[in-house]
C-alpha cells in the first residue's frame, strides 16, 4: 500500500499536466491502474471476483 504522504502528494495539482499520477482509490497503487474503473489490477480482480463491479463477469469456457 502507498503511504499517506504519497497519496497526498499525488492529489495535489501538478505544475505540468503530464505529471499527474493516477492511483487506485482502494489501496493507492499507481502501477497496473485501470482508468475505466479507477482501480489497480489487484483490487479490480478482488472486486470482480466478489461481483461488486456492475457489468463485469468472470469468463469461463
């Protein structure tokens, strides 16, 4: 998990728009981030497995 200082730093408006850091709203992780869901890949998988993300189903064939 990201520290509270890192999360606070990423929430501040950056000097340049290219410096924006998008973080997962659950854990604060910045790598493996999915913009569509505002989650990292790990949290996305956990919530999708529980069925807590509307419209997402686990595929099986």
